[in-house]
C-alpha cells in the first residue's frame, strides 16, 4: 500500500494530466484511475477534485446528463502551469530512479551519482 501522501500526489497528477486533455468527471476519473491500478473511492476522489478547484488548478461546471446533473472539471491556466512544473520534476525523479537501467540498456557505462549524504557533508562547515 502506498503512503497516503504519495498516493494523493499521484492521484492529483493523474487528475491534472487527464483534465489537460479533456473535461473530466468523478466517476470517469475513478474508472480511469482503476485502469492504472489505483482503487479510489468517491470519498477520496471528490475531495481531491474540490481541493484542486479551490486552489485554482481546475474549474468546474454542471452539465445535464439525462435527468441528472454532472459536475465536469477542466484544467485552468494555473493548472497547466502546475502540471508542466510537476512533469519536469517527475521526469527528473524518473531519470534518477532508472538511470542505471537506462544507461545500461543504451550501452553506456553507468556513472556513479554523488550521494545525498556526500553532498550534505561537502557543504557542512569546517569545525
């Protein structure tokens, strides 16, 4: 099981990504997320949608579908900007996660990355 914060972040990214391509609605997103292996209840997804809207990343409107109303969401300009930033950060993280495999698969010699601890100790003040 994924940590709640990590899971929530991934769900938010999926929502913004799909909303950047077309309008989305709750049940449709639940089904789309299930397609990607997430089990998301309405009680989890709707607060995410409302939070993204409250933060100005999504905008919603109500449309009539048959005899029922459905709230649909579209990404805003701020949402597109946030998605672009997130995409570059996710890409950097992906490259770090899979750097050795990518370099090995490409025939290149894997280079050793400096450790985070090494980077911290290099910046530590001398005593």
